[in-house]
C-alpha cells in the first residue's frame, strides 16, 4: 500500500470515528432529555398524589436534582464539542496531504462558525436545552427555598 492510499484509509477511518462521536452525542442528548422530562413528570405526579410530603421540600429536592442533571448534560455537550474539535483538526491536517480537503472546504463555506447568519454551531444551539431545564429547576429550587424561609408552604 502506498503512502497516499494509507493516508486515505486513515482519513476514512477518522471521518467514520468523527461520525460515531456525533451519534453518541445524539444518544447522550436523548438520554438527558428523557431523564429531565421524566423528573418533571415525577414532580407533577408527587403534587397530584398529595402524599403528605411538604411542598417546599419537594420543590427543593426536585429543583436541586434537576439542576445537577442539567449541569451534567451541559458538561457532556461541552466535552463532545471539544472531542469533535480535536477530531476535525486532525482531519484537516490529514486533508493537507490529500487531493481535496472536503471537511476544510465545508467548514470554510460555513464561515468557520464565526457568523450566525451563515451557520449556528450545533453545540451552541444544543446548550440552550439544558440551560432551559437548569433555569426551570432553579426557579423550582428558589421557590422551595423561599417557601421554607417564609413559612408560606404547607403540606400537599
């Protein structure tokens, strides 16, 4: 196998690995979306059952747990973004030795992600969802703490 053919094989393998990371990222996003949505449904179920657990403690517990999960999700997205950046940097480096730098040209045509009018980086858009969950659970936590401090809560 000559050097060009070997580089092409390495390039194809690396491109496949980059695609695999993107699929894993999608799976992780679905997992966190499911868990956080389930947590919200579970909180709602606790409210409807009126099982004697004080409302403010439910709010604090669910709010804190939801915020932790949303934070973990954000960190996972950030890690996948960093991993993909490294993979595409390596692909760009390999492309310098090949006839056509496909990924480099694609990235350049998207303005290298510098202008939102041309391209919004997926990882930026992706982080909106855990941020929304985080803020929602933060409001729940803050409300629960407020009820505990003011004594305006009560048992559901």
